[in-house]
């Protein structure tokens, strides 16, 4: 449910703000309205490239890549949802919302409507969809680099601690292929977390 809300709200917010920018900004001098003069402007720009204006003119490539990427993310969110934690689901939902938002523009107009401009640092003009993709990618990177690794190490420590409390036949906190109890479903630590391997490659 959370993923659907993020995707729908992201797409609606992206398309709604683009529609306002498309109707209001082109008629202004330079197609720009300084919300904070010299710092942040609403500047209308038609982008035929990727996010933040990169790789301009490669529209067919972006459409193909977007379809493949969105299909993969959609598959993961639908069919692999139970194996994904909240960080990953939120990150993928934001990326999908942004990809779909810009895809709608490419199909409908042949370009992406950008309008957010940090003039203070002369940053590339972008839109809400670009922001969704960027935030989603950063969240996923943070999860992979810091959170997932910590969870894996915690799981290994917990596994070894449970093994030490098990029956004497459970040696050194690892699976013992010669132990009858280890082969039983009732073994309290039969399910081994990633990073803890049984001897001689036994599963």
C-alpha cells in the first residue's frame, strides 16, 4: 500500500507541477520567475536528454532503458515484496515514480519539462521526477552501504549466540553435517544467515 501511495503521489505531483510550469513560465521574460532572486528560480526548459539535462538528444535510448528499468522495479515490488525491507521498497517506489513521470513527458511531448533551477550554483534545471529518482537512488545507496551490512553482521552474531546455547552437538556456532539434530527442522538455528557457511560447503 505504501509503495502505491508513493508512486501515485509522485507521478501526480510531478505532472501537476509540470503542467503549471508549462502554462505559466514560457510567457515570462526568459521563461523564468525568480522565487528568490539569484538563488532559486522557476525556469522553463524543454529537455530531450536524461535527468538534469544529461545526454541530450538520445530520446529513443532513454525510452527503451526506462521501460526495461521500470519493468524490473515493478516486478520486484510486486513479486519480491516480502523479501524487500521498507528502505528498499520506498527507494524503488520513488525511482519508479520519477521514471514514469518523465516517461509520460517523453511520450506526450517528445521532451521532458524541467522548471526547478538553483541559480545560486547554476545547477542543471530539473523537475519533481528527477528529484524522486535522485532521492530514491540515494536512499538505496545508503541502505546498501550502511544498513544492509550492519543487519547482516547482526544476524551472524545472533546466529552464533544461538548456536552456543544449543545442544552440545552443535559445534562452534556452525552447521554440523554429522549432527542428527542439525538436519532436523526443529533445530533452532537451522536457517543460516548470509555470511555463515557450513563446513565443506554443506547447505
